C-alpha cells in the first residue's frame, strides 16, 4: 500500500497542477488504499503553517492549546547571531553574510555542478518521478548527535545524505570520486523566531515585512549547501563536515538575504533529479526520496545506501575517541602536508618505491603474512591510513588493515628461468620494470603492497613515496626484520661520519661564506626555474617523448665493489662516493653515445639529470632513470630505460663498467 501511495504522489508531482479556477488546494481520497492526500499550493503557506492548521482542525487539544513547546528565554530572543562575542560577533556575522551572499549569487547565475550520474537536464522538472520512503528511528539520530558537540538532527541528516550519495556514486560511477565530487543542495530554512508548532491564532496575526515574524505564510528561505562526495571518509566525518558548514551559515543572515532577494535564486529552486524531505513524528524519522526515474533508475539501491550510512555512523560511535587520538597524531606528522608528499600523489608525478628482497629459503606465504601483521609497520600511521581526496584536498584517514588485501601472490609464468642467480635476477628486474608503468597502487587501501614471487624466491615491497622516502623505508624494514642485540637494532657497515656543529654551508669564511651561499642559491634557483619552465635538453638518442612515463621499461643491474669507489675518491681531494658515481655515469653515457651517435658528441652534448637530495622535489619517470644502493661493501647501480628509446641496455651497462675500470687504472696517476 505504501508503494502504491508513493507511486500516486510521484505521478502528482509532475502531471497534475492545481487549477487556478478555484482556491489552490485539493483533497484526494484514495478509497482502495484507505488514504487521503491533501494538496496545498505553497503560495498559501509553508509546512509550519499547514501543520498548525491541520493540528487546529483535527489535532488533540488540552485546555484549548495544541501541544507545548520549549520557550526561549528573554536573553535568547535578542541578539541571536552575536549574543556571544560582542563586536567580534558582529564582525563575523557581517563577514559570513557577505561571503555567502556572493557565493549564492555566483551559484545562482554562473556556476554549475560537475556532471555526474545524478545530474539532471533541461526540463527535468517534467520527467517521470519515483518516490521512495526510508524509515529511521529518531533515537538513532539523537545518539549520533550526542557524540558530536553541538550537533543537531539536521546535521546528522545531512551527514547521512552525504555518506549515502558517496556510497551510491562509488558503485555507479567510481571514476567521479577519484578527485572528489561536490554537489550543491538547496536546503530550506525556517525563518520563524519560534520553532515547532504554534497556536493558529498567533499565526493569523497581521504579517510584517520582515521575514523573522511568526505569522502565517511562507516564512521559509533556502541556502545552498555543498555536499562533498568522496571515498574513504570516516562515517562521522560526513556529519562533522556538514555541521561545520552549517554553523558558519547560522552565524550569517544568508537565509534572510535569500528571502528578501528571492527572485534572484527562484530559477534555481523547484524539482531536481533528486529531492529529499524528512518528517519526524512519534520517535520515527521518515526520509522521502523523490528521483527522476530516467536518471536514477535504481532508487531502492540509493535507499539502501542511506540505511548503510546510518548503520556505519552508529557502529562508529565507540571508535570516535580512538579516532580523535589518531587524528591528533596525524596532525603532528609533518610529511602529511609536505610539498613532496602532495607532488608524489599527483597522477603525472606519482612515485612508488619498489624494493626487491631475495630470500635464501623457500617462501612460506603464511609465515610472511604473519611477520608483516605482527610488525611495527602495521601500527605506523602512514601504513594503516587511506588517502582521501576531497575536492582538491588530500589527507590521511586511519582505517583497519586487512593483510590479505596487501599480499599479491605471483606464480612463475616463464619457462626461461633456470636456477641460476643471473636468470632469476633478470626475471625479477623484468617484473619490477613492468610494475613501474603498468600497476598503480589502489587508493581503496593503504598505499603499500607485498608481491610474493614464488618461483623466483623473492618478495617485492611496493610503497608509495607519499608514505616516506628510501631512508624511512629502510629504517622501517630494519626495525621490523633486522637483527637486534639487547633490544637495539644492529646495522652493519652503518657508521657515519658526524659533522661538527655549525659545519654546513659557511663554516669557513664568515660573512664571505654567507655571501657566497646566498649568491649560489639565487643563481641555481633561477637556473632551475628556467630549466623547469622554458629550457629543454637538445634532442639526442636517449631523449624521451610525450608520455614517456608510460612507455615499456627494462631494468638492468650493474654491480660494483664499494672499495673501488673509495679508492677513486681518495685520489680527488674532498670527493665523495656520489661524485664518483656521477663521474661514472657521465663517462659511461659519453661512451654509449660515441658508439651509437657519434655526431651528437662532436660539439658536446649536455644532458640534464634530476638528482634527489633530501626533500628536493623529484619529477616523474624519464627515458633513463638510475638508482644506486650500497650495502655490505657492494654498490648496485640499477638502470631503468624506456625500451623503445634505449633498446640495448646491456651495452649501456658495459659502458658504465668500462668507465669504472678506466678510473681504477688511472688511480695511480690521479694527482697528475
């Protein structure tokens, strides 16, 4: 019966306007459904006026009064907007009123919501409708609002709508939520000074021009409320966000301005593709959802999304205290707002650390999962948080880690891999090269994965650079799986020469050192700006092209002895291991280009390298990327190339080896 009544009401909404040849109201008696539908034109009055009229006509009375309501004290009646704050309260009210008035004007005249699966079209007010009703318990709303200080029933309702629409869009059009989607809701606001039902005699008094009177008529206005739809948001945060926006609007006279200048926003009102009303009575709250059937064909699923949102908020009440503590810890984490973290999250400059670890013994997947699940890594805030993208804002949201979601088991698929160490290393390099361009990390879970290569006896740990840099990752791995002695982590070959205090930039030179540092900083800053904005390297054999970051990759590893680097740097005063490495790269590239394209070296060729230094911003993948890892007296230089540009990466590796051999042979005469 309820479905039949809803269908009748939905049909009335678009097909049968009230005739102006008689007073603008009708009573529809649905005999077969034992129901009466009262239709009243909004020009006669708003919902409050109508309910007071019905109560006066048919409601129960006691001593001639219909119901009782909580009266405000005299101090609350006056100065509602700035009764707390004095002059500062007046300034805030004036500021918010101006800001929201300008925003509303822009939304009404110029700005449109981004198109989505629930976006209407021209003439949507005449499209066929469908009406659904979802029943809530008002006590559930009250229990949720008690968790959030100063929240109201309306805040909870808006939070449920925001969360429910996010769930619906996540299933129906997931791509629309990748960077957040903002919808604009039109929220009616009661402008009467007294809320709730009142005596009909009070309402029938003469109207005044000011919208705040408690007289009969339309004393309602509307405000534009942004509804942010996004994935991964903590359930109660939907309520908190809506409350924060509405609190600012309550401090302003936005609704009153919209009432006075209503003609400016009238074109924005009226039926849309999605219209919702809530009526609360006898401890229940009925949310009626009217949709355009041609746009939202599965309204029942939308209703289920709203129900799930309320259940999610109810189940989140006990976790709210713990989540508040977690959010406080996140707020102390500097990297959450660092420029490099934000850059690494951009699709064009996305950076992922792929760390391959070979094992001596056959891999026991269950044992590896247990080791990770019991390690401190799972407790680290970065490794148990989702990236939330909310309308150009990015932040972390703590979540529960399901260890099975982060493990990817890869079975051997190639027959060319023998038991030799060289073949296995080649296969691992090929797998990692493919990962570099083909498999981004899913943002539906914390940004790390463990790939178990069973046939290669290898584990590949993939960690998004937004979680931390290489030093952070190695410290984490050492804390999780490194050797310990008396509770202290022991790191072999980890001694580091410490600099004396104040030894950095201008420790020698005083004022002149300061001048030099300032001068070089300005020069290189201007040079970097020019290179990033205007200047490009001359085209060469190893020059990439548009979209090179997506081209197929090949990974090669060349192994050096760290002692060779040390012996070379001793010959050159104040040289470092990095200086030797850059020299090898420069010499090796020269040899490669001399053989492959001799003409390019006749007049000299300059290639610009991007070298990561501490927190310096690093750009995306290029045609040639190199990393060096030193450990246990060895130095492995990993060279990743775009296969379509540098097809003979093995020859490039040989060039680097020959360069090191030439430097070693020159050590005896290095001072000449």
